[in-house]
């Protein structure tokens, strides 16, 4: 079986610094990564990605990498309470659709 969903609060307040999300994960529930103060790098291997209210108070996220993305959609509250001077960089392949709602 393949992991398809990461549930609410799955990594909440965990001391991880980087994570790679498998390509078959297509649902990441609310607050999955909230309060991960050490998290700096996230890699999403899926080709269609929706980033919702999952990264609240992750003040040290630096890079969000989506090497296989055809479509990336970010909900405006996805990175709620992240310091403005530390906004993360989003890397997607050239020609990918990317929107912020």
C-alpha cells in the first residue's frame, strides 16, 4: 500500500529540519506541520499539489521544493504567522502552473 494522506497534527511541534513527501500523497490535512520551528526544507514529490493551512508558525522554512510539479496551488493562509523577512522560496519546474489563492 502507498501513503496517500497525512493526517492533522501528524508532525506537530516535531524537531525535524527537512522532510520529503512521497509522490502518492495527495491529501495533507490542516496543521500537519504546524509549529515545526526547526523545519527548513520541504520536498513534495507529487505532480499536483495543494498547500493549505498546514504550516502555521513554521518560522524557519527556507525552501519548498516541488521537482515533479505540474500544478501547485497555495492557499494564502498556508504559511500563517511566518515572519515576513523569512518568507520561504518555492521552486517548481519551468512551465508548471502555480497560483496563490
